[in-house]
């Protein structure tokens, strides 16, 4: 390896330097300028973001769906009713009709109506309107808003909750429900990202034996993520950016930022050990590991941009923000890291050389032996590992997409208490009613109510409620089952496909099934329909890129299959824990966009490890054309780094499992498990085993494809 490093150094002078080498030279020689530019960017965007504040907005609109058409119809004919609704649920063992209780309830509702300028009307509980339970102990009032739930100020909602709390006592229980209430009660961050950073720093110190060297990847991640968060805060005033975007950006940015910087720094350290001077080591590191980082980042960004093409409003802003985060971490790894290596290079080099001198055996010896053991029994290693991945993937067959509702909230929250009170007084379906909009005559609306009242799965309906000028009305339908129950999804389809079409033909009216439960069903179905096309596009582009850089047909196919296996196994674990309730977690659906986001991010990160490992194998293959030796040397030089990088990603992503937010918990667990399987099971077992079985065929490419493909390389020439 020392000879190869010397040969690389000698041959660099007789060829034109690559873009990565020129970038390394600029960052190294103008180190203070590079650092100053990054400090200026970080301070500037952070100051700007703090000055203007954020304007996050959750856009769950889905043009072309029936639930969205119902919302649009309400906006045209009755704008006031198109806003959100907060439900005030009350319970008293003596009954709500008791004069003393009724007076307290009326006074409280009057205070709630005055608590926010966005309250249009408050409809008190009424036995004749079906808003009081049969035994009279539970009832609910509807607070109609002139804005959507996502646009309701948190402060106003918290004032309503406080007003309800003051009315409680002497047997009266009051709780508020609705999406606006759930958003206002969302707990603060648990600090999982800071725990992840600390754990990553510990791993880096163990890996490099130096606090200074360990700190550099963390600094890169902080600069990149901090700058991107500020940019997204500013962008939230110009485009729809969901309020759950920043935590996702930090989760991905910290993991990816540390990972990318680690790969570059690790190659830099390796070149120092083999005799290169500091500037040369930076140049070679960027021209090899830097290319890997660039390729991997482009793969993630392409996958995330593909999400934008799916046309899912809430997901588009998230995808672009996370893509920008990955892009910024890549740029920081290729510009800021070389500058920091130039500034602290002398101290780092001394530490690296001292540790190398103390080493009792050549670096990579253990990984070389591991590779030899796997290569001796390739079929056993591959089949056992594949069986484990397939077993973990089985629960994915029962994957049910949806969104958590108040039934998944903590029991101490007002939204959960309202959910439980409604279920106790009226049945499980009252927390997620369907809203059927009637675009037609009142006679048609009356026929609709009769048909709905006798439909299977319907517990109760309200009388038709005329809206606006009376051309449009609505009927509220309460299912017999809870919003997350698959039977409720079946009811939505049964109404749309079987119950309402014949009635539309008879009356000439248009019936639209909407409401939050139906909208979430439409959202989940839209993702499911478009998921296959998205996956095929991402796999196709990634396989094409691998084919270009490795001039191989089988390696891209192997990489695509193994990446899919790691992702499906990770999603299987998520289903086991969050959908089936393993480990004591309350069962519920998997957040609809979690699988597609995990796929986009993990596929790119898996390609990162794939390229880093296989490119080193390719280097040795081009020198010796000895396939077993290429596998062995590739594992020896990258196994330690890939495992450490995977460990860092696992602790960073895994720390978000401690978040109080269910969506972040699912995201963190899915990413952590996927990276664990990819870095340990796939890279340490399956890849060397499969490469051994393929032998020289691994680098085969038909001549006609070779002539057609453009030329690109990851190795340092």
C-alpha cells in the first residue's frame, strides 16, 4: 500500500488535476478564506432567521382527490365552514342538563368564543342535535374557526385549554380535541439530537484516539445543518414548509454530515500513514473519498427531488429541505473540512503518526482475516444473512399507512382526554367523523341521510346542515369504529363506491366524502399508488450511476437488491414496534410518508457505503486483477471506517427514538435499523460473500453497453 501511495504521488504531476483536487488545493491554501466564508454564511442566515422568524405551514392538500374536492366546495359556497373545528368535550356524572352544570358550561363556552378572533361560532351541546350522550353525562360543543387547523395560533388554542381547565371541578371534566389542539400541545424536543452528537463524538474519539480529530466531523455537521436550518426558516416565508421539517433536517443532517466528513477524513489519515504530506493527503482524500461523498449525496438528492414529483404538498417542502441539508453537508465536507485540516493538520499528523507507530500490527489486519473467513464459506455467509433480512421483512406485508390521531397521544394531554370521553359517551367513531358534502337540493340531502343511516358501519348521522345560500349542505357521519381501524377505511370506500353512486344517479346531486379521516385515507392511497414508480426511478438512476463508475453490470444489480432488502427489513422492524405494538408501544398505523422518506434517504446512504467499499476493491482489481485479493484488501482498508460510520449514524438516528413525537420515533428507528443492517449484515457479510462468488465476473460489462456509457471514475488516477 505504501508503494501504491508513492506511485500515486509520482503520477499526479503528469496529468491534469481533477475538479476535486483543484477544490482541495483552493480550500487548503486559502484555508482562512474558506473558514471565514462558512462562518459568514452560518452567522448571516442564523441572524436573518431569528430576525424574521419562521412561517411554517402544513399543506396536506391533494388535488384530484374527493376529500380535497369537498374542501374546495365548502370554500366556494361556505367559506366560514371550510375552516377548522375544535371540539369541547364535557362530562358530569349528574348530567349536563343539571342547571348548575349547564350554567358553568355556558359560561365556559362564552369565554372560549371570546378567547380568539378566529372563532366564528360555538354550537353548544344539545340532546336534540345528538351532541349529548343518551345517558346525558357526556356532551360536546363545536368551535368553528375561520382558519384551517394548521393556521390556528398556538397561543389562542392554549388560552382555550386554560379556560376549559378553570371550569373543571365538582365532578365536571372538560377537554379539547381537534388537530389544532394536538399541534398546540405537541411537546418540546427531548434533546435527542444532542445525545446523538455526544455519542457520535465518543465513537470518533475511540476510532481516532484524538479529541481534535474526532471533533472535525461534528463541526462539519453543525456548520452544514445550522446554515441549512436558517435558510429553510427564511424559505418558509416564500413556500409551504411543514412545521415538522426542522427536526427531520437535523436528524438527517447530523448523521449524513458526520458520515461524509468521516469518510474524507479517514482517507486523509490513511494517506498520512502511508507517507503522503499533509497537502497531498488532502488532495488524494478529496479525489477518492470526496468523489464517493459527491456521488452518494447526488443519489440522496435525486431521490428526494423525486419525492417532489409525486405532487404531495406536505412532502414537497420536506423533501426539498432535506435535500438542501444533504447538499450543504456535502459541500461542507469538500470545502470546510480541507480548510480545517490545513489549520489543524500539523497537530493531527503528529497524533496519527504516533498512533501508527504504536500499532502492534498493520491496520486492517482484523478485517483482512474477517474477509478471508467469509470468502472461505461464501454460500453459508450469504444465505444466513439473506435469511435474516427476509425474516425481518415479513411484517412489511401487513404495512398499513395512515397518521396517528389523538388516540396515540399521551394520556395527560387534553386531546387524548377528549378522544377518550367521546369514545366513552358516543362510540369509537365519534373522534373521526366523515363529512359528506352535498352539492344539490335539500331533498337530495334528505335522501342521503336516510341512505347513510342504514349503511353498514355507520353509528349515527346528523340532519343535513344547509350552508351558504342553501345550494350546498353537509351531513356528518359517525362510524362505528375508530379513525385508525381498517374498518373505517373500508367504510370510506364503501360509501364512495357502493352507497353514494346509485343515489347520485337518482337525485342528480353530487356527494363528496371528506373530513380529516377520509383525507388521511386519500393521502395514504396516493402515496401507495405512486410509491412503485418512485422506487423504480430511484433504483434505475442509482444503478445507472454505479454502472458508469464501476463499468460493471452485476454490481449495480447486487447493490439495488441488497439496498431494497435492508430498507424492507428496517420497515419490518418499524411495523413490528409501532403497528403491532411490540416493546409496549401503543399500536397504530405507520405515518404515511415514513416509508417513502426512509427509502429515499437510506438508499442514498447505502450507496455511500457501497461505493466507498467497492471502489477500494476496484482499485485493487485494476492493479492485480486478482478478484479474491481485491475483496480482501477492500475490506481491510474500509471495514473499520464503514463500521464506525454506521455506528455513528445509528446513535444519531437512534437518539430520535427518545423524541416525544411518534413520527420522529418511527423515522429514527427505521433509519437506525436500516443503517445497522447495511453496515453490519450487508457490508460485512453479504457483499464479500457475493463478490467472492462472482469472482472476475463482478467486473464484467457487455461491450455494447461499455461503448454507450459515459466515462467516469472514483479512483485517484
